[in-house]
C-alpha cells in the first residue's frame, strides 16, 4: 500500500513544481511586457483634437490596459517645428523602447532619428518614404487606404446629396490630403456623374490642421454656394467644419474617427482610419517579437482598418438602400473589380 501513496505524492510534487515554474515564467513574461515604455509625439493639434491624435492616444491606453505597458507623450509647439527635437528627446530616454510619430509631417525627421538610434524601434503614422531614401530596419510606417476610404465617402455623398453639389475641405495642401480629395471626387462621380464638387484648403503648412475658425469660414462659404454635404480631411480644423454644418443645417462627413457626438444629426458619416487599432497592433508586434521595420504596413479596407461609419445613429440619414450600394462598392474595391490607385495623387 505504500507504493501507490508514494506515487501519488510524487505526482503531486511534480504538479506543484511544474505549476510553480509555469507561474514563474508567466510572471517573467508579464514583467517583460510591463517594462516596455513607449514615447508618443503628437501631430499639430495635439491631444484633444477629437480626431487623429486622440485616436493614437487611445491606442496606447488600450495597450496599457491589455499589456501593462507604460507611455509618455509630447505635444508640438506652434506649427510643429520642434518635431525633430521631440523625437530625439524620446530616443535619448534610456527607458523608452518604441517611439511613435503621429502624422505624415514626421516622416523625414523620424527616418533620420531612427538611423541614429538603431537600438530603438520607431513607428510613424501616415508615413511617406522619400524617393531614393531607404527606410531604416528599425522603423515601421503605418499607412491606411485613405483614397479608397475617401472613394466610399464620395459615393455616399453622391448618393445622399439633394442639391447635387457637395464640398471638400482639406487642411494642409499636400499629396496625402490630395488623395482624400481625389478619392472623394472619384467616388461622387462614380454614382452621380452630374454632381458638382467644390474644393478648398486651409493652408500650406502644418498649422492648417489646427485652425477651426478658418475651417468654419470655408465650410460656411461652400454651404452658401449650394453644397449640402461637405467632406473634411483637416484634423482639428475639421471641428470648425462640423460647427458650420450645424449652423447651416447641412451635413458633414468627418475623417479619422467617428465624430457623430460633435453634432448629432449633422454628421452623415466618418471615414475612419483605425489609428488606435494600428497603434495597438504595432505595440503587440514589439511585445511578441514580430515587429518588422524597413517598410510600410498597410491597414486597409479588407480588415476595416480603413472604413466608414454606419450604425443606428446615422442609419436614417444614409438609408438602407444607399448603405447597401456603398457596401457593394467596398466589396468590389477589395476584390479589385473597382480600381482605386492609392499611389496616384491627381487621378
């Protein structure tokens, strides 16, 4: 009778020993995760823009809750001329392992800084690689299919407009915002060839993304010229466009994240770029060792990282039939039956 008891005790010992080792290993893994510190440098407009920057911040908040990482952030001054200094400050912090720049305007500076600090990992949202410049192995670009998303926004506007006149307002006049504009125009004309599109830009520098007063002024002008829907791609400046929609009793299509709460009943939809999900995914790639630099990762329509908002808050504004038509267009773009060239700016 002694042998069975001894055998059971041995099993119990082995189980407790293995279990304790497993818990210890898990503890070490959790410790490694919690040691990751991330440095975030905001784009013009900073935290509180209720758009691009806030979405990036939200992604880090989710990463903190899910994985125990920590993060710090810096906001640009004025037109953001201190981006290089802010990135360098993050890179020289010995505790920061991942540095994220929010916005295309970081592209050149973050490429240079990443080359100087090969032991750090970098990510840039809306990254633009300069022709002839190699992307450092420790830098990952995060890009979205904004032209395709804007095409869907245009199709939606073209289907819903009653005046057959719609508007576009961009922040800084640049190649990436031109993609929003041209994608939108193409989408409008695909479903409503006779519709007119009025376009306007706030400025030629980064400050154009942080000027709600100018955005409101331009939008009021477009509504006054007959536009009943305006698509804005202007960062914090877009808040002024939203206010103009409320004042003019018009509709607005917002960008980057759902902004329906800013003017319930006046936001037709939002062309969303899931910056928060993309940031979370990038952090998780660093944690599990699958982070791959030297390239740009595309977060597109197929997985709805790039998408448009349709829910019970705007369903009555869009209409079931129009939603089905836009979904059909989305499916055809994903399948390649409708070609929207993301690399083309003016077509």
